[in-house]
C-alpha cells in the first residue's frame, strides 16, 4: 500500500509538535510545490518561510517553543526568560520568545519579529533538554 504525502509529513510532524520544515519534506522526497499545494488546500498551515503545521494534530502549551526552535533551523535554544518559563521556574511572560543561536549563525529575517534573538557561543554542557526543546 502506498502512503500519501500527508501521511509522510504527519510522521515527521508528530515528533515536532505538529510542525514540518521544507527540509524535512525534501528529505522524504516531497518538494516545495507539493507543500504549497497542500497549504492552498488546507491540508497544511503555512506558519512561516519553510515552516508548516499539520492542522489536525493537537496543539499544546509547547507549540510556540517548537515553532521557535524550528524557525532557527534547530540551531537555537530557548533562553533567558523564555527558558525559565519553559522549565516552570517563574511565571514571567516575555513579550517575545527568547532564543540564543550560535554567534556564527544568522537566522532568516522572516518571522524574526516574533523572537528576541541572542548570539553567543553555545557550550553543549550549558544546554539542558526539555523534551524536545533545548534550553
């Protein structure tokens, strides 16, 4: 039995809080034109450049963190006040989600207005994983 394109994308999205990147789809042999068609038909929601969400997968309190990490192409970590909130160490609610990315990485601008991006060398020993998000 042949699997549909949507079934292939759901397999990826389930592990990413409902999100799928264009690069994830490409790795499964699904090109950008198919993603755009699926979004136009309502099978996917276009969230940002290169980032889609499967609309029928349930949302939870970590969706914004998943979207932020994927927006930074997996190179960033949740940081500062946003990390405190993710770890449930405080009840602050920053106006923008804070991400720290490697100093050599410049994330794309589209969508960046949603985030406060910090740049610094990331020492893996200083990163704590709160499944599935690094912070």
